[in-house]
């Protein structure tokens, strides 16, 4: 009680603290209670996925002690990266309240294209990769065109695309059905072997911590100079130190095995870039606005068609990228690539990670967290030697639970005025 | 400079001029041959019954709907308002009846929506300061500009929408039912604000059902009825005149009710 009255005095001068009716979180205790308030009102953020991950890891570790071994976790990170990149594109689409059901097919098509152009036609590998990514972008622009010109719901257009692109993939691969990628090539090495040297991984973890501190510090100083309330320097330092320590510990543990895969590094790099684009650019702001209230965004002068086009193109391009990574991981382009559960795993990862199916809410990090959950389940069940039938059922159940949590949290947010 | 407010409105620069604007939605004619002039530093009130076409006219001027026929002249040049961005770019700002805010974004993001500072690296601090300045000019009672719009009350949302329309220094500002959701004090603030905007030399179009508010600030009152012009009045026009222009007849439910009441009062003593 006493420190509240002390703190109230200087706050009166701050531009954004003039109104006495609003509670402001002060200090560490305030931050904790603000967090609980948020959760109670349905603003769950990444809490469900972290709780879910803790449960899943505890269960699998108790059933099979190999599960949390560094070796298995490194493999897990390799597997995460392929579908994770696809899920990152799905985050963009879900942000607008749309859906892309064809990402699996697009990824398979891209892997087939790389196989055909590179191995069969003898193109340079870089050329083949760029061509496959451009092909993905073209597919996305077709969906956007169908939506913008003809008002075709993305649900239908991408369902049609799922079949059509799968047909293209089968046509490209022809009667042979699969193309093996050269085992010694850099692309396959990238997908199967290449890990960061220890100093690089420790360095990157440290850079992440420094980055968090630096952006937080800069913003706090600018806000203070401008007469706005700002986070305390001690809080920023504490946050940066805790996150750095956590990352370094993870890196240390994984380095006791093979180390951090470069492919996972690429995935995390894409996640960070996407997070910046969604949070700190005009484009990202427009994405949130269109997903939240399309008509309001249009009346504010946002080019809604352009936003849809970029989102669909980005999603398909990332799906193609994921397909190429999957091909390098498996060292082959086959008719099976991108079929089965790839589609739903990517969508499930985004939703489980906390991106709302209803549009307007989500973050790039949900792709990262969600895919780790999905791959943990897959890996754990494989270790238990359970068949894929059971894996499908369990993944389906987890997706259903994630959507239920999303719906309930949304209802709670509406009633608490946080929609 | 000092003489501007004494001049009659017609002598000042014509900001907006509509001639023969019609808008059809399928078989329905929402607007037929509408003429309207707005001068700089003038408040034009647009009144009419439900379905008279007031909101449709505002949406035509905001670039949300395109007129079926007719010409729009803005500051002397004929213009085509093909989309909202064009209208905003010319300097026509609109506060819609449904406010058109994004509930999932916070107050700052809504005020700057579509006009963010430094697009590749959003300047949140400058935007927040400017947002507070705009809101303080309106004597707004917004507790925090970092809360999503969903957590604000109707009146607070109205204030945010008005603040947003002022962001780009428009030449013409249109307010669709600006006081409908507001309390007594806030209504007075908005009317003060409209007068302040007029003093700055902007044209104002205001739609309202509240005759008291209309009379308080309007320089001219334009009546629409069933999508057509139905007279222009000065603010000293009597209620009787306005109501009959709005409803279209001397003999209508409002005048019948009024005469019943006056008869009842006469018969009492």
C-alpha cells in the first residue's frame, strides 16, 4: 500500500499515466499479477502450449528415458524445421482469418520440382531451388486472385489447389515415382548432417540475449525522454539474463550430442524475421487489421487485396521452402512427399502455438512452439514403437484440444473486453 | 485572416460541391439527384428520417460506395472517389456511424491505421505521443492507449474515431451521428470540437437526429427525404418547419402527436 502512494507522485507527470482509474503493473510483483489477470481474462498467449509441452515431455520421458536425450532432441530439431517453415506460412494466412489447405501438396510439388530440375535435367541446385520457390509464389498468387477477383473462399480454392497441385507433383515425377537426391550434395548434407560449430551456437544464443536487452533498453530510454512510462532497466536486464541463460543451457545440452542443426537455425531465423515483419512493420499492422476487421481496414485506406496477395504468396513460398527442406532431409523427391499428415501438422502447429483460427491474433513464435509440440508427439510415439494409426489419432486429439482452448479463450476475451 | 469569420459562407472557398448525385442498389434508388455545397469554415448538418440516404451519401463521399451518376467537385476540381484511400488522400476524413475500428488493435494502432510512421520500422513512441496529443485536444477520457479497442466503452470509441479523422489535417470532415453514443459532457466536447474544426477553416458535414445539437453548431441544415433534396434551412428555422421537411408533410405522426398534446393541455384548465 505504501509504495503505491509513493509511486503515484512522479507518475502524475507522465503523459500516459494521467488517468487514475487504470491499474498499472509496477515492478516485479505488478508484472506477475498483471500476467495472472491476463490469463484469467482469456489472453492466454503461449501459456497453453508451454503447459502442454511440459505434460507431453513428462509423459514420454517416463515411458522411455531416451526421449529427452540430447541425441533424440537434435533429431527432433531436424524434423521440426521442415514442417515448421510450412507452419510459419500458415500463421500468416490464419492471421487474416483465411486458410490454406494445399500447403502439403505445394511442399511435395516443390520437392518434386527440385528433384526433376536438379537431378534429371542437370540444372544447378540453386537455380532449381529458386524456381521451386517462385512456383510456390505463383500458386499463392492464383489463390489470392481467385479470392480478390471472384470472391472464392480460400477454403474452396485451396482445397481445389490441394488436388491440382498433387496432380502436378505426380505428373512431374512420372512413372518412376521417386528421384533420389545425390547423397554427398550440400543440399542433402544440409538436411541431414550440418550442425553449427559449438562457438557459433553459443554466440548466437548470446546475441539473442544482447538483442533483447538492446531493443528493450533503447525503447525504454526513448519512452522516458518522451515523457512516457517505461520499463525499468533492472527488469530489462533480468529478462535478458534469464533468456540468455536458458538458451545457453539448451545449447550446452544439445552440444553434448551433435549440436544445433543449421536447418533449425534457418527455421528460427525465418521465425524471427517474420516476427519482426508482423510486429514492427506497416505491413504486419495491416495484416492484423485486415484479420480483425476487414471493412475497417479498407476504410482506413489499407489496400486489402494487396495484403491478401502478399499473405497467400508468402504462405505458398514458405510451403515450397519447407518442401525443399523435407526433400533434403529425406534425400529424395517422392510421390509421398507432402501427402499424409504434413498439411494438418502444419495447420495444427500454428493453432496449437496460439494463432487464432478466427483471424487477427497470432505470432510467428506460435509456429516454432507448435511444431515442437507436434514433433514431440510424433517422436515420442515412434520411440514407443506405436503405429502411425495411433499417431494420427493422438495428433488429431491434440489439435481438437488446441482449437477448443482457442475458442474458449476467445469467448472469455470477448466477455472481458480484450477481443 | 481576421475577416474570414465575418464573411458570409457563400463568399468563402467552395470545398465540396455535389451535382446530381444518384446511387442505386439494384432496384432501390438510395439517392436521387442530390445537390450539396460545403464551404470552408462551414458546418452543414445533414438531417433526414431513417432511410433518407444520409449514410449512403457519406459513404459515397468517403469512397466506400461509388455513385451511379453525378459529379463531385472538390476544391474546384472534379474528382472520382474510387476507394477510401483516394478520399483520404484528397483530405476528406470520415467518422463512420459504426466507427470502423479494429477491435483487436490498440488505440494507437487504430488512430494511425494505414498511416503508420516509418513503415519499415514502426515508430511506436512518436505515434503514442501524437495519439495522446490528439486525444488530449479532444479532452478525451481514455485510460490507456495500449489497451485493445475491445476494452473501451462506446463513447471512448467515438473519441478515438474522431481523433483518427483529425490525424491527417483534412479539408473536409464528415461525422455520421457523432453524438449518438455520447454522454452529456462528451456531447458538449464534440460540439466544441466541431466549432474548433470550423474555426480552423475546415468544411464539416454532420449527420444527426438530434435537432438540438444540429441547431447548436450548424450554419446550414440540409434536409434529405427518401433520397432527394428536401430543402435547406438556417439554424433559426422552427422545429415545425424542419420536422415537416424531414417527414414530408404537415400531417404526420410527429405533428399529430404535438397537436394532441397541445389540445390536451388546453382542455385541462
